C-alpha cells in the first residue's frame, strides 16, 4: 500500500488513508447551489460550533459563489 502522506494544519494532523475524515461545509454565498447560503455571522459561528461538536474534523468555509456568471467577492 502506498503512503498517501500527512498534512499538518495548525495543531491538526491529517494522516490520509488511515481513517475517513468528516468535513462540515458552510456556504456563505447567498446564491449557493445548494441553497443554504448563510450570511448572518452569528449563525455561521453557531453552525461551525455544531459541526465541531458533532465530530467534524475539517470545516470548509465557502466564501465565494462558483455559480456561472456570479460576481466575484
């Protein structure tokens, strides 16, 4: 089996291939494809805390829409 490597980010260490990591995704763009764009900062922080409390290893903060023809942030 080939070694997939290790990624370090702050105090976290991700050893790829040893386990499955859980990612919580928070879309900040109001025109998110999934329709879940959160723009209220308090709600964003609360969602991040919920994800961490539920076991998320990684938080993906979608700060800009990838919708075709969307305006850049």
